């Protein structure tokens, strides 16, 4: 009888004192392809075996278990089997050493960013089951193609209107990418500290106005290699048009090199340029095309 009561006490422990809430869900910053589900370490892990992770994606009616993390290990789970461009909700629950699953946490829903047209973007807001609203939302943009993001548009409305128009869209170079982030709550997890922002998937706009890349066939007007480079840069025209003008602009906006491309392939000597980020602009008839590169 005493053994039965002891077992019953341990079994019921997960449902009361050892439940845990999700702290934050965010899309992986480097790739924008995986979601990370985070929680803080419990003060008392006695008799706990692992943390179970559940997901419900758009169109699904219920949560399904997608994985688990052993207690004492990382306090986050990487969902690498998900489409980050659609709505996903996550919750967690403890599993104790007796195989008893604790009460599920509230679900968290990370943001998803999408591009509409003509510089207009739309996103789904960060949501929690308790109706929590983010402290702020920002949109960031990378014009370098190197994962170097800068704030664009300032602080956005946290809820309600979930669209944003990029006023500088027509002047962005080919390959510009965007993501949205929101301040949710401070989250201390193993291997990282003081994380408080959730990021959406990374989105690349399809076309811009003044750069003349609305014509899908013109998006690869020219290529450059190697990138990064140390001494020389090869510009290869993929169009029949030659005798076009080119310019190389430093990240400061300074024009550092210019000339004419009078053949399909041109090898530029960059040995005199300082290390840093640059943009090649090639001018065609009533159009211009840009590509970023790094000088090592």
C-alpha cells in the first residue's frame, strides 16, 4: 500500500509542480528554414526524464509530438522538418521517469513573412494562447547577400495592421532579403542568454521597379566570381549586349572603380581596393543591375 501511494505521488507530480511553459519560438537566423522552440531550465528536475515538443501546422486540427529533449541537455529543440513560411504552433510537456506526461504548456505561434508585390510585405503576428502581444515588431533588410541586416522602417505596429510598404524598394539591389522580428520576453536557455526576440522566415522580394528586374529573364543579366575575392573580379555578361558601363561602389557610397565592359567576360584588378563590402552596378539600356561582393 505504501509503495502504491509513493508511485501515485510521483506519477501525479508532473501534472502539478513540474509543468513548464514555452519561453520563445523563433525561426533560425542563419537560414530562415528551421524553428527553434525554447524553454527555461526548471529549478527542480527531480524525477523528470525529458521535455516533449508538439506542433500543429496550418490546416491541422490537433498537435502532434515531433520530438523530445533529455532533461539536463539543451533547453531548446530545433524543428528542421517544418515549412517556416506557413503558420505553426508549438507547445511542450514534461515526461517524468515513470512515463507520465505533464500538463501541456500554452502554444506559441512564431511570425511568418510574405511578399505581396511592389514593395508590399505582409506577416502574421507572434501569438500565444493567452492572447499576449509582442512589445514591438521590426523589419530588417539585407542588401549585401551576406546576411548583414539593417533596420528598415523603424518600429512597426505590434498587432492589428500587419503590412509594411518598403519606400526604398525600387532602389534595392537584386537578391535583397527581409525578415521580421518581435520582442517577446527575456529567455535564458542553455548555450545562449538573454534572448528576447523572435524572428520570422527570411523572404526575398521577387522584383523591384527602377532596377529593371521585373522581367524574370533579366535577373541574371550578369554574374561575378569569385565572391569573396582577394585580387581580381570576373564579370560575365549573360546577355548579348556589350559595351555597357559598370561601376563599383563601396559600402560608404564612394565610387571606387568604373569603366566599360566591351566583351562577354572582363577581369578587373581589385588589388588596390581596401577590404570590405562593395556593389557592382552594370548599366544596360534604360536598366541597371547590381550584385554585392566582398573584397578580402
